[in-house]
């Protein structure tokens, strides 16, 4: 059983997956943090140029592919092969600084912006891979405010990212199971989805 637990930053994906792996025996697959662009000086992510942002998206996508391929019998993925594309697309198109909704960094992305076109084409490829990689998508909606101080990503940015992710999956015809409630209720719902398939292996 290959399940992608999806949702915006701070939705509770990692907490849910930690609890579920202990109950199901399925391993967790994690993406790696967005790192400094290769060949440039270390810098905060919000200072990356458009081309560096795309480079980071491709790198993390490849690293996530490798992490998931290490578990051919099944896994719970913390995020999905679409997540880095969603982040970059919202940032480039909307121009929101990832760390705050106040004083956003302006990143121009007109319809004819070549970086936007590149991301659009990457998105089609990433979606194709995601649909072939997972047996199910489990979505955790934005239900809780961020408590980080300062927050690493703005609430508006988080909401837009979640909307783009869901719109992309729904338009593809993918089945998405939305899980709500507190931690225990979320875990029970996820176990209902995964345990029958795990026991049948």
C-alpha cells in the first residue's frame, strides 16, 4: 500500500505518519528539506532566484522518488511528488514571501514568464508520476494555525498551496480521502484505509 499523506505545511502530516507507521508497520518516506542551490553561496530559501527555485524543486523531487523507491512493498509518504511543484508555483505566481504574509517578497510571474512555463510543464510530469506512484491520496486540510514564531510560511500562502494541490488532484480524477478531526480520529480513519491492504500482503 503506497499512500501519500498530503496537505499544506503544518497540517499534521508528520505527526499522523509517525503514529500510523507504529501501528501498520509501513515505513515512512520523507522528502528532504529545500537546500541551498547547487553552485551558489548558501542563502535563505526566500532569496533564491526563479531559476534556483526550479533547480531546488527538481532536486527535491528526485530525492523523494529515491526515498519512495526504497520501499517497493509500500510506504506512507510525508507529502507527495507534487509538493515542491506546488510550493514553487504559488511562490512564483503569487509572489508571497514564504515566511510571512506581511511585507511579501515580490516575484513577478506574468503569463509569458518562461519560468512559469517551465513549472507548468514540470507539473504535468510530476502529476503523471504521482498518479502512478500512489494507491491513495489522504488529505489533511488546513485546520490549525501555525504556532512557529516567526512562522516559516504565511497563512495565506499555506491556504493557496493547499487549494492548488487539491484542485490539481481533483482535476486529474484522483481519489482523495480527506481526514478531519483530532489526532486520534485522524489516525483511526487512516488505519481504516490502510490496515486491510497491509494485512492482505
